[in-house]
C-alpha cells in the first residue's frame, strides 16, 4: 500500500485548519509540512507554531520536511509542536548521526532528504538508523515545479539499498508528482508520495487523492 502525503505549501494559508481537515476527510495518509528558511532554499514558509496549531486539528501524522540550515537548533521545537516525522537534508547537516539521534531522542521518526544532485550513496552510512528517505525530485524551494526524470535511477538505487538493509524504511518522493507520472515513480520503488499542486489544484481533494493512489498502486 502506498501513502499520499499532500503538501500544504499549495494550500490556502488563510484557511489552513480547514484545508488540513479537508485532507484528512479526503483520505490523505500524512500531512506534509514544508519548512523553509530563506537560506538553505530561496524561500521562507512556516515554522513550529504552525505545526503546533495544525496538531490541534488533525490526527494524521505530521510529516515535517525541514529545508533549513542548522536544523539541530529547531528540531526540539518541531518535536514539541507535535511533528511525527522530522526530515532533515543531508546537505544541511554536517554530523548526520548526531542529528538523527537528536530526533530519535525526542521520540520522533527520523528522515533524511537528498536534493536531486546528491548521490544515493551518501545515505549508505546512515541507513541502519533512519526511518524514512525523502528523495527530492525538484530542487527544493517552491511548489508547482516540474518533476526531474533523471532522479528515477536514484529512486531505484535507494529501493535496492533499503531492501538490502532489511529495515522498514519508507521511500518518499517530493516534487512534481502528478497523476500521469506517479506510476513510473512507484515502479522505481517509492512508497510515499508528496503531492502539493496536484492535490490543491483539484476541486475535489478526495477524488484527486484516490486517482493518485490508483495510478501509484503497482
Ligand atoms: C518543494 C517542497 C515540496 C513541494 C511539492 O520544495 O518540498 O513539498 O511543495 O509541491 P508540488 O507537488 O507542487 O511539486
Ligand atoms: Zn517537501
């Protein structure tokens, strides 16, 4: 069974609580929260207070994607706010084991994300410790960008690495996921799909999530 993690980056921020309730009613598996600092990526979005507010309106796991420098400074705030999965970028973290231990010490699931140009092999050394790998299929910073097809071999490679590890690590993809390409991404081995513009451009979120699920079921 695949999972759909709609990104609230494309939601109506003036009605964020209602949007997240609508996602839960529409059958989303996770809520993907894109945190950007204007340094690691060229955009600024939201922080821990928004996660705390969303924690009050949904029981869905909050899948928090930290696109920020020095994430160790903020991870305790996001954990206290009610994040369930905390994902940091390999490129932003100099001591990956230390950061993963920090997340686990706070009782949360730990994910590591790779930008499109970062090789899969950079995760070989941490695979035994983490719960999720997040493959960026666009350069992070904005919703609504086009899927970079050159990332497909890397998804296949990570699938093999995860299978070899013998651990139940989720393989999540983020960026440009649509109804018409989710099948090929699923065939490469991904099992959690972030979808921002694909979900929020639809007039019926439940129908769009069902379409994504149906096309992604291999
Ligand atoms: C990109 C973010 C994504 C993005 C996905 O920097 O990490 O989560 O919002 O949006 P779509 O699905 O529109 O590419
Ligand atoms: Zn994201």
